[in-house]
C-alpha cells in the first residue's frame, strides 16, 4: 500500500504529486459583500446610471402619479399640507431689512421704509401677473407644487405692475422632458433645459400651442426661477418628493380598499339555503315533482322561523377585518414617513402611545428637515427675488430711496416660521436659564422663535409708552385684592420685606411709602391729621431698630402709651 500512498500524495522533498506542480496558496481576495453576485442579488442593479437618464425615461410618469396621489390619496395629501404648513405657515416668511448706519447700528427708518414697500408689493394685484395672488398665497402654491411635482417654474416679468416687477407661476409639464439634443452638442438641451459648456442653464424651452400644433418658446434663463432640490451632481430636473413612497402608497390604498370591502362583506353575515338530497344522491330541485316550502329570507329581532322539511342553512362568515390589519398599515406608514422625512405620528395623525419625550424627539428631527428646506428656499428664491425687486422698486418711484445706496439697502434677512413646543413652559425656562448663564442672548431666542428682535423692541417701547400707566394702575388694583388672585400674595411679601428692612434700620420710612401702600391696597388717602403728622417730622421718620423695639414696652408704661414712631 505504500506505493499507492506515494503515487497519490508524492514526496514532500519532491514537492510534486503525479508529476504536477505543487499548488501554491493564492492571494486573499477582499471584496464588498454587497457587490457579490448570487441568486439572492439578481434583482439588484449592477450598472450605475445618471439621474438625468432615469428622469428622461420616467419623469412624466412620476409627475402624473404624484399629482394623482396628491389629489386622491389621504396620506399623500396630508404630506403636501404638512409641507405648506411647515415651510410657509399662516403668515409666510418674514422680511427683516438690516441696512446699517456708518456706526454699525440698524437704520430703522430706512429698514421700515423698505419693508413697508415690499409688503405693499406683496398684496394681491401687484406681485402676481394674474392679479389674484398675494405673495404669501403664491409662496404656498409654490411649495405645494414643489411637494407634488418636485420642481416649479417662476417667470420674472420686469416692467409690469406698479413696482415694475411681477411673477408668473408656470406648470413644470410645459418644460418638455422629451426634448433633448445630442450629447456632444454645445449648447446642448437636456429635458427642455439648454445648457452651456459648464452645465449652467442658458434658456428654457417651454411648450405652447401654435398653428402647427405644439411649439416651443425659448425663454432666457435669467427670466426664470427653476426651483428643485438637487439630489445628485449634474441634475437638471426635479424629482417629486413622494417618489420613494409612490408604489407603497398605491399598494396600501388598494389594500385598504380591499379590506373595507371585505369588512362590509363580513358585516353582512350572508348565508345560503341548502336543499335536501334525494335517495339517488341528486338535489331535490332537479325533480319537477318536488315542491319545497317557502324559504325564510328576512330576519327580525327575537324571531325564530322554521325551515322547510329537509332544508339546511349554511352561514357565510368571513373573518375580517383581520386582527393584524392595524399593525400592518402602521408599519407601511412608518416606512412612508421615513422616506418623506416626516414623523409617523404627524403623517398618520396617530398620537396613540406617545409621550412627551417621544413626540418631542420626533418633532425635533422633523423640524430640522423643514428648516433645512426653508434655508434652501430662501437662498434659491427669496434672497435673489429681493435683490432683483429692490432696484426696480426704486426706479418705479414706489420706493423713495437713493439708488446710490443700493448696496446698503440690499441687506435682507428672511425668517421662516417657527413652532410652539409640546410643553412651552419647559422650553421658556430653558431659554431663560441659557440667557442667565451667558449661553444665549435675547436676540438668539427671539430669532429661534421666528420673531424679529428689532421689531419686538419697537413694539415693546410703543406698548410701554401707551399702556404703561394703565398697567401700573391695574397692578395696584390687583395687588390690593385679598381673594384667590396672586396679587395679594405678592403685596404681602413686599410688605413683610419692607417691615423687616425698617426694623433692621436699613430703610427709613417716608410719607411716599404710605401713599404707595394705601394706593396698592385700595385704602383711602391719608386724612389731614395724618398728613399734618408727617409734616411735623418733615416727611421722614426715624426707623425703629430691633434693639429699640425690645425697650419699647417699658417706655410705653412710663409715658402712658406714647408712640416712639412719632418722635423725630
């Protein structure tokens, strides 16, 4: 057997086996597991594609399905409403003109003049070519279109309107995604957008009806705001914001429809009457000689009927809705909310099982997403809009400011809407604590709440000047109350503190102190005798110290009850 062993194993010294070279261990191969090809990864793509190529093939279908979902699907409609509410809000974006004087302080007069003129332009009839939309309403429609189509076109029309500047919203479908030139053409056209050699937009080719059918009109790029959120380098057209959840939304809607129909069928509790069988195995209905008793087809509460002889009743009782229906729908909606960048509780209007910590954590992440989109909208639309509107408003004569100081006036700050927290008291206390410890400022806190610090300061000064005396009078009246209000407690604490300070010799009583206490407590004014007593001591009394207070009883006994406070 040794020769067989040597034949198949060979000699270590020879290093061969059957005359073949000895197999050396190959180098270790490192690779990504996700890049492996197997039957489990056959459905995954292996060749990367550019987003523009995908949009050429599918943008029209994506836009059509997104619009249909926004019109007919509850959750898609809720997402569009959430985008409008959180990006624009009830009052729209706030404009804060921060033009400065040479000393660096805000020029409040010029700032207020510019802001007033802008909001005059923002009224219906001035900012929109149709004369129907205000600037806030136009912004809401713009965001709604962005959430649905993923892009929006706004034409800037100069020389029109009282301010010489108006806007026109255009349907993104007018920009033909099927209009493309050759890949080497310069300038080249990609989905209706004409690009130069640096991939910068030069013009937009919009479809419009003509004598020979649909024609295209070339509009220079400096007349168009083409707004969309870019997802990849070189992207030319926008993608609907609900793209990742479209299939799931459609399938979920079909599932819910089927579930509702099945539930209706299950609630109907149908049944079938089964005829008796003959001795030969056939049905009694097959023989013409068989005459059945009338069957019972109606049911009344508390009534029991008798079926015909030999007849049986088979109930049809489907088990639906299923016990797992709710959890399945909730799982689907969680995936949808993740793809849309919103919290599940808000998208599904489901606050079941949430607490303060969980709802706050979800809202923080969602609001960061909305603020990111607000910043993008400001830098892509609102900031260049203001810079373009400002000189035209000055030229039109509606804004009486010198053109020579245009650089000074072009200092706008846009403020998006902010939100109330679940527990405002905790957040306010946290802000106060941060200010007290030097970790924040009043201006920072106000800006986080969407409030213009300069405007708030002016309002406070105006209110204090106008309502200050009335507020003091009301506080004095409420301070004298002895009911359940908080004024009596604060007044008592103040009186106790005052008494301690007087007895400690730290405060000298004056006539004005008595006038204040009488006014605060609602007592009548001092009588002439009291006023004469104050006049005798010059309106100031020597305070009773703690040491003198101990000796006061003996003095009273010797003098017959004299009052030491009346002695100067």
